[in-house]
């Protein structure tokens, strides 16, 4: 009988140890998941909710996006890429716009149409919903910088209106890659035809 009591005590002791071990393992896995999610969000992707209609019709207010932070690790940003970046006039804010002017280019807007490097023909911008208005520029994009415009030009607070007109490459958070809410859509760069 004494052996039985000792066996029961020993079994309860092992049960407590295994329950503690099980809880410890779950806590470790949950902590690891949080750390991995934090690191992914900090270095691999960014999650963004679009507050305005400046990128209509491609990106609408309330859309939620995944931004690829690694997109420009081995290549330079391209004209037509939709990017998230630190707003040059207040770097505590992030903006989402389309790259229009590349480093060293001259960008001029005449009657709402964009001309690159004194081209005789305007930039083809098939994603624009309504023809934009106004004359702006010319702007000469400095080395290592980009000129950004919204797709909904008449409603976009973009480089035309900023005090600091250009976005430095290192201030680009990443390339908008995926719209996951309310509809699942991959975001592709615009194809441009620049003819003289």
C-alpha cells in the first residue's frame, strides 16, 4: 500500500512537470510567432491602409495593401511603380504615390500631360481615370531621388505641391505589391511608352 501511495505521488509530480513543460512550450511558440511577425513587418513587408482617393482608380480609400520592403534591395525603382515612402515635408507620415520622374530626368506637366526630358509626346498613362489639368514644372530630379504623382491628379497632394519636391531612394519604404482588402489584387507597375 505504501508503494502505491509513493507511485501516486510520483505520478502527480510528473504530471505537474509535464503540464508546466507544455505551458512553457506554448508560451515559447507564441513569443516566437510575435517576434517573427515583428521582424517580418519591420524588414520584409509593411501593412498599409489607404486613407485618401489620391490613387484612384487603382487604389481606393479604405484599401489595405502589403508593401514589399525588399523590392529595391537589388534593383532601382522604376517609372510606374506604386511606392510607399516617407513624405518629404513630414517624414513621420507615409504616402503612397506613383513614380513618374527618375533621377536626372526633367519632368514637365503641360495641360495636365507629363513630358519627360523635353519629349514631343506626353507620357502614356493608361491608369488615369480623368484627364488632369494644369501646368507644372519643369522639375529636374536630383541624383538618387524620384518625382511622385498620384493617379487621381486633380485630387492628389503630390510632388507638385510639396515644399520638398523629391523623394530620396532611402526614404522609399517599399513597393506596393498586393491589395488584400476589400478585394485580393496584385498591383503591377504601369507600362510606359515614351516616344519622341
